[in-house]
C-alpha cells in the first residue's frame, strides 16, 4: 500500500488495463495533452503509442464509433473533461450503447467505459458543472459508478473496463487531488457494492461521490455530540446496493442522502423510495441533501449558497437525532467556523493551490 | 477607405486593450470564471461586425469578448459579468462564457462547442417567417465544424435559403490539439461549399480583407440569396483559457513568434500616425478604467436558491 492521489489512481488503472489487454484503448479530447485530463492520463500516450489518443470535437459520432469498436473486439475508454459535453452524445449512449445488447436479442454486448468529470471550480457556470448521474442511472442497460476515494477509483475503473456492458464512470473535480491508500497491481472493486465508510448506529448518511467526503467530516463532528453516524459511500449508482442501505437504515431508522446532483428526481429520491418500499420504519422523515433545483450560477458570491456541504449534513443529522434547536445552532456554528478557518478555504476552490481557471 | 480603416483599427485596438486589461487583472483572482481571450484574432470580429447593421444579430462561443464588443455590447456590463456582479450582462449568473446584450442584438454566446450555430439559423428562420429584416451571424471556431449539429444547421440554412452568415475563426487549435490531429487536410470552407453554399477563405489577420469579404456576403444574404460561409485564418496568441501564453511544450517552436509578426494591429497600425494612435489609446483606456471601476463597485447578486422564477418564466401568453 502507498498513498496516491485519486487522479493517479485512475491513471494507474488505465495503465494496468492497457498493459494487460491489447484491446483496451483510451480516447478523448485532450487525453494526450500536457495536462492530461487533470492528471488522469499524463504519460499514457507515450507509454502506449497509438492506443491513447485525442479525438475530434465530435462526441456523438465518436461515441457511436466506440460502440462499433466495442462490439467488434475492442474495449474503449472514452474520456470527457466535462460531463456536460457528453450530452452531445446522449443519443449514442442511450439509444445505441445502452440498448444494443437487448434489442438484438443479446447477441452482442458493448464493453465501453465512458469517463466523465463533474466540473466545479471558478464559475464553471450552467454548462460546465452538471452532475447528471441520475440521468444516466435512469437508463436500463447502463451501469453508473461514482467512486469517492482513490482505492475505489482504481478498483472500480478496472472493474468497469472488464465489464461487458457500457459503464458510466463519474469523477467529481474536487476528488482528483484527494490522496489515499491504494493497493499496487491489478484488483477490482465490484460494481454494485456500496462501502460502509464509517459504521454507526444512530443515523445513516448515504453519500455519492464528493459528498462522501463532506459526510465523513460531518460524521466526525457528530461524534463529539455522542452521535454515531453510519456513512454509506454508494460507489455504484446503478446497480444500487439495496442491501447495504436497507440494512443500515433498519439499524438507525434515520436516513440522510447526500448527492452531488439536483434534488428533484435525483439519486436521493430513488434511495428514499427504495428504503420506504422495503418497509423500513423511519423514526424521522428522511432528508435529501442535494443541489437546489436550479442550474449552476457563475458568480463566486453564489457558489457558497448553491453547493451543499457537511454543514447541511451535520444540521440534518442533529435534527434527526432529536437535538434541540439551540444545540443544533451552536454545533453548526462551531463546525462552520472550523472549516472557514482552514487557510485558503473557499466554496469555489477545491484546495488552496487551485488558481483557476478550471 | 480611410474612414473604414480607422473604424476597423479603432475597434481592434479597443478589443485588444480590453483583453489585455482582463489578462492583467485576472491573476488578482477577482474575476472567478473561465475566461477565453481573443488576442490575435481581433480582425475578424472588427471586420465582420463593421459590415453589419444594428438589426442584424450575432451569436458566439466561449471566446466571445471581441464579437460582443464589436457588435456594440456594453463594456461595463461585460466586465461586471466577469466579476460576477449583479450589474453584469447576465446578472452575474453567466460569467465570461455567457455574454448577451439585447440592445446591441448580440443574442448570446455559450461555451458548448457548436451549440449556438443552430440557434443562429433558427433566428434567421424566424426572420424569414416573420418577414423581418436583418441577418444572423454566427461566430465559431475550427473545432465547431467537427460537431454534427454544425452540419445539420448548415444544411437547413441552405435548404431554406436563410439569411445567415457562418463565420469560422480557424486558429488551428481546439484547446491545445492541432487541427491536423482532428480534421482531414482540406479547407474548412470546402465543407460549407459541400453543403451548397458560397464559401470563402480569407486572411483573418487582415481586417480590411475580412471586412470586404463580409460586406460581399452580407450583401447577397440580405438580398435573399441564402447563407454564406466565411473561413478566417487566424491565430490565438494566449493560452486557450486564462491570461498567460501557452508554454513552449504546447506549440511548435517559432509558431507564435511567426504569427506575432502577423499581428492584425501592427499590420494596420502602419496606416496611422503615432499621435493619432496615442489619442485612440487614451480614449479607450479611460473607457476601460471606467468599466473596471464600475464592475468593482457593483454589488454581487443575491439569489434565493429556491427561487423558481430564475429558472422558469412565470407569465403566460396573454
Ligand atoms: C461539446 C463540447 N465539447 C468539448 C468542449 C470543450 N471545449 C471547450 S472550448 C474547446 C475548443 C474549441 O475549439 P474551437 O472551436 O476551435 O475554438 P477556439 O477555442 O479555438 O476559439 C473545447 C474542445 C465543449 N465546450 N463543448
Ligand atoms: Mg480553434
């Protein structure tokens, strides 16, 4: 084990896949360039000439081309620096890739990985910031994963590459610089398994992607109040690990879902509905923490109130666990003060070293 | 000709000085939005917009400052938008990549590559259906013609003989990827003639040549002869996004230096006396200082995150 960044973990997974399987190739706008998609593809083009490549700014056609390659012996990894750009290829993903196996009577499958980055930084604004996991997870035929920590990024990406179905692999921009222990060599983290990131008995926080980081911070603060939160890091959105979630809420009877996407019709809605359908008794009404139902505004003055944080999770958890209003207010205030005291803290910068523009 | 030369030069100088001021101020981290500067490419905005009337509409991309200014967009509102202020042209909600000025008929710039091309065609379509005068102009980069929707839009424009001018600013790069790694070796203009419209390639560093070509196109488009396509060969002096130059790792040796010798401003500047240029600069500097101080003094927007009226228009057709 050694500590590497989330971006390096992704880079390593691709390097291993390219090494062990000659049918793997990596393609996307900017993939071989010096910045290498936030560091996730740096060096690969040099190591694997002809198999790690740029592409025309033609997301729709290129996705269809990758579907063709995938049904005829290749295992393409497509990369998009922003999830928003993949909307240009929604037809190829939803009508073609997701349905090919089904609509021809299971004759050919589509082993295709599409990596997408959720933008967040300096005013990416309405068209460079969308977190559309719910949109993709709605489609039968697609698998959707959103690792939160480096070890899962590597293991899930290797799983996705080996999977014989189209897999949407979603990376939040604020995770790339995050470090963590990552095993060396080849290993898979199975798609469809959530991870109990922290065990607890009082309240369940189900989190997706970057919100897992915020949830862990909130869970830490809750401990001081004697509340043991269980943090379930989803890892896979579809298929959803119903068992792990249901088992946790059966224990805590309190549920918070924290997502990086919009609230309405989102991941939170699916999870709350699924737990309710399972007949689990809620001691308190469940809470969804997500983006307000509004496109992302650009002004830095609006970033703070737009993006939910650990503060929102903390507040909800305290309320669900029956703490009085005055206690809630005090703890939330202390927590907020502690975060904003961190040098370089800003709601539109992932870390102090970030100097824009992306 | 002297009068139009002066107009073109002044407009280019103004765009250049605005972009330079943004580049100077950007490292202060007050303009917190991705910002794509057009230094090196000013002749195209100036040349094309000089051939337009107020009633003509313009659309653009992520790299839109020059087009917005040349069409008459408010400088104050643009700078305020970059600062994310409530007085910005998109109320601070859009930032540099989402400029608009309805008074100037600059109907919108958006950063999804090629996304505004069909919208421009749609405005041209409505103008013909409503029998309203004016043409639509859409600026876009060389990468935009790689997107399918660019061609879907061009085909329809030719089919319906719509009053639209497509202006492709071919600076040979999409972010840092050279055009030879993205497109077959042939003039982009050939794609447009393949669709059945008149197309021409011009030296995009020569604002006079751009103006002359644009004028010719605008003339026949106004006469109902259908769309036209102007490919302008140009070069971006700064990095794709942000205030610095691309490092030597990203460009072939000598390329930038070669193109800097072909700077549209110095090429045309020879026509004017030093004193004349100085007084233009003085006037523009004053305007820029005013715009930045307006932007800095302006309040930030305050948005209620539950306010649906920002997302959906409330009133109904009466
Ligand atoms: C659909 C889509 N794909 C990718 C991007 C990312 N992107 C932003 S600008 C750009 C380069 C566009 O190049 P070009 O059209 O030549 O314009 P230039 O930047 O050279 O002015 C790319 C690929 C995007 N914004 N939209
Ligand atoms: Mg270009």
